[in-house]
């Protein structure tokens, strides 16, 4: 038995695993009388997953149930390729995946009917015709099944009616604060994925900065994208979203994945085109997330063009975005060969090593890497703060800015310490003051 919290007091969403029942067994209630389904036993069953992605759900089941058969389809060619690679690595003969639009799927293309059909996290966001096709496939290909209404919404319970929560089926007057909780799982499971509330200028909001009327204040309580383990997961999720979006909307502007050597004039023209773009995946995502289109395009390119080894290094924090952008200028095999040569190198050093590899191959890259004199971490961490301190001091001197507030003594003491340390360092480095 699995119990999930609910928004309603003294209630919960409860999932009970029942043994397979024999013919005639049923459930009698005050208002309904239905027969339990008699699903096929796991061994020997046939399972279809609509939107199987890279097989994270389907492949483990196939490995555990060698006598059952599993079929998955997905609109992303890349995800299907990843799934097929895993199937091949595991040597599974009972699992097949297909790059296929659900709207083109039928009994012939999928190889028959099924005992179980899985469609998780797909129905609610696909176009209407695709959603209708999912329902039609469930009707046509499922050997035994039943669709039940959701009683708490179609016929709200007394507990729901007396709660502060409403399941709106039609427009209704809104009394009190304009606040809503948005959830993909109803009132059970996750209480709400997003809370939204109308801004009221006269009200004091704790921990929320004041905003001008008609502006939107977004308060981030937490975020997780994909598996949520690293920035590489975010890049993978963005690229997957692009694949699906462009497949569903073939007429929109495509995100360019190729890396090109452009002249200054061509770069200016390309930049103008991208700034005017309003319907590409990068443009739509930028509008919804606040990230710039350039950042989104860069993330997508890194996932699309990087080798698996580079992605792993990126996920483990060994490569930042700038270094990765240089490495993906090479073909994937060369990327893996060059990784050891750029380990611990700065972005500028990586750029020179990659340039050498493109001109003279791996040997030239190795020679360039050996020329690099390693910069200790302490020195690299010092460069940026020193530039900021020098800029600030130059401005203070140029504008004769004076400060006599409570932090004056603290600032002066820190500067005296800095002066003493600089004198010692310059003496050690043999630099005359």
C-alpha cells in the first residue's frame, strides 16, 4: 500500500496492490457496482509505452520480465537512439522501440494488441489530435480495460465542497485573494507544482521585493529539470524539448546545430535574424523562462554536439560552458581524445589546444598542451577580484569619493592588510615597487 498526502484534511490518495481476481469477483458500493479487471499476469504479457523517451521505464521492466514483450514509441529520434543503444548493450530480445509519431501509430505498426498501455506525462501537453489518437489507441489496442471518471471532480465530495479548494469546470466568480495552485496530479500526490497569486499593491509581502503595479513578481521556491543532477541534465532536457517541439511544429524556425566559421558581416546578419526570431524553441523557451535565446541555443548545441565523455565531464563539473563550446568544435571521436589534454586548463588555453587539433590533429594539440605553464588555482582565483578592486580604487581616486560611515575602519584595515601582503608578494616575485 502506498499513501500520498492530500490537500484535504483526513484524506489521502491510496494505491493498493491487489492479487489477480477470478471471474465474477466484484466491488459493491453505495453508488457504483463494477467488476475488477482481470489483467494479464506479468510473465508473458505485452506492454506498450507511448512516449517511452530513452527507455528508462520500459527497459528495466523488459530486463526483469524476459518472457514478456515490450514496445515503446517516441517522437524524439535521439531518445529512441539512446534507448536502442541500451537495449543492444543489455542484449534484450523482448523489447523494441520505434521512432514514431503517435498519430501515425496503429495495430499494424505496433505489432498487435497489448495487455498494458503506459502513457505517463504525455497526454496533457500534446496537440489535441495527438491526445485524441492516444485515447483511440487505448480503445483499439488494449485487450481489457475500463475508464472511470474522477468522482472528486465530476461529482465533488462533501469534503472538497467544504474545503477552500475548488475544481473549476467552468468560469466562476472569484472571491477573496486571487490565488491558485497548479498541479499535474490533482489533489493527491504532489499538492501543487506552482502557486500563483495576484499582486496587491496595498499588501505587505514577506521576503518578496516591492514591484511596480502591473508587474509580475515571481518567487522561486525550488526548481528541478530532468533528473536535476547537473547543468548537463538541464542541457539534455532543453535539447529533448527542442526535438519534440520542432517535430510537432515543423514550420517554425529551427535551432541551428551546426558550428560555422562566419565573417563579421555574416555574424551581424545571423544575430539580427536570431533577435527577430519569435517562434523557434529557443524563442518560446526564453519567453517562458527568462533565459536569453543565446543561452538556450548554446545549451542545446552543447548537448547535441558533445560526445558522451564530454557530457559526463560536463555533468561532473570538470568542464564549464566556455571550454565545452570550444571542445564541440571537434568531431566526437576527437573530443574524447582531447579531453585529457585540456584537463585543468583555462578556457583560453583550451581554445589554443582545440585550434591546434583542428589544424594539425591530435599530435599538434598534444604539443600545444605541453607548452602550457599550469596556473595555480590561487592565482586564477585572484585575477578577477584584483581587477574589480583596481577599478573601484581608480574610480574612488578619480572622483575623490569620500566615506566616513561606520564601515570606514573595517575598509581601511582591510586595505592596509592588502598593501602589506602585496609588498611581500612583489618582493617574493622580484618585482620592484
